[in-house]
């Protein structure tokens, strides 16, 4: 959105509060011009279906909130990303109730990277925490940004795994970005702001409230091409994220566990309902390989590597692939790599447009 239109947009955003559909309808009526919408008379606003309390808030204005937002956005690494900005994530815009505004702190370029959400129980087992960390580290090394919700347990370990691997991670908050919930993850939040991205649709000063988190979960699932559930009880917020991902047409993966562990029963239910059972990060990268071509074509890509910019190991694998279709079993024989390592490297080569998948589970060099 043009910078000179941002104050008017923020007045409308705060005036209508969480009612995204009303704001979208209002802007559409005025050809996406927030200045025209703000100049509309109460009679005009009532004609297009707004209720009196919403009209009163719009006409009264939200001067303090708007001034606070604009001052916050002037600080280094703080960003206000509107629904029509080029920085807005393409996949998120595809969901029916996408947020009209994102508050972001950190590196907004991560919004354009291919992403996978990793979610699970806050009261996870030590084994579940290690699984989340290991999957996140491996998938981040393969070029996927890791999305989660900064909660204790699985979420936090997913963020830490990505950071440990030197990859990208996005934390979607259920509060304003000037607050950290839970407080125990304040240090982790600061590290993500420095090396990744914090993002929310909630206005500055919004405290943690129970109903915020299911709303937050639709962003976690909507921003990512897939959602991986590591541990989840049968009644948990992680299952809300998984259900939303399925409704949004995204892939859902679940890690199985002991039949005696109540924290794996939600994962087993997901698998029973059609989620893909995964045991290693390679299971995920193999399933996502074909999706990456679509996702990277639908977004503004960062600079890709050429084959000359690859390390020796990746160049050797590129030579092993050649220009005729070859499957993973043959590539394991040719390269001597493990299947996990091979899958991660294939994902990076495909992301950089150096190979492409073809029918039969094969790959060819471009």
C-alpha cells in the first residue's frame, strides 16, 4: 500500500477491529482507496452494510492507535505489511479469511521463502522435543523456513532447531509484537527477531487472550505449504492448526508414537483421517518436492544460486543426476549419500531451479 494511504488504512483497520470481512468489503466498495472510505458519510457506510457502532468508530477515528503504529514502524526491523503489499506472503492471501495487516519484526524476506509449520504439545515429552528440534534443523537445512507459534514445548523446539541449523524461522504470535507470551520465551523471541521474523495480526498492546490463539493458528497453517504435528493430545490447539491446514488445501504430516502415550493420540487420529505418516525429515522433503515448483513460481523469489555457486557436494550430486530421469535409489548408489541427506540436497537443488521432478519419482537436471 502506498505510504501516504497507510494512515487512512490504519484508521479503518482499528475502527473495524477483527472484522476482516467488513474491512475487505468496505475497501472493495471504494476501489481499495482507504482515503475515500474514510471520507464516506455515515449514510454511505450504512448503505453498504456497516453497523452503527462500526460507523461511529470509523468516523471518530483512532488517532492514538494509528500514531502508535506509525511510530513503531519507524523503528529498525519493524514493518507494517498490508494485504496488497508485495511483501505479503502469497500462500496466506489464498485463505478465505486472510489478515488484512501483518505486524512484523525481523527479516520480512522470510515471508517469501517456502515454509513448513511445525506444531505440537506445550507439555511435550523429552523425545517429542528432540524430534521437533531434529526435524526443524534438517528441514531448515533443506531450505524450508520453519513456522510455529512461540509456545512452550514443541513450538519452541522447532524454532530452536531452525536457528541451530542457521535456517529461517517465523514465530506467529497471539499478542501484539510489543508483548511476549509466554514470558519464558522472551529470549527466544529476541533471537528470532534478530535472525528470523516475528509476525502477528494483533495490534500493539494486545494481551494474550484464549480466543486469540485459534485465530493465530489459521495464520500458522495458512502461511505454510504444509503442517507437521509432532505430539498432540486429542484435544489440543495443534489439531486446530492441522484441521485448518487441511481445510486450506495444505499438506498435513504427523509423527506417530507409542499407543500408550496420550500425547501421540492426536497424531494417530490425524493419520487415521488422512494425514501423511512421517518418521524422518526425508519423508517430508520427498512429499513436498513436487509442491515446491508451484510455491516458488507463485512468489517473488530471492536470488537463486547457479551451479557454480554450489559447494562441491551439491555439484557432485548434480553431476550424478544428469539429464536423464533417475530415481532416488539409483542416486543413493551413485552418490553414496544416505536417503535423508539425499532428500535434503535434492530439495535445495530444486529450489534453485537446477533440477526438476518428473513422473515416477525421478529427477532430471535442467
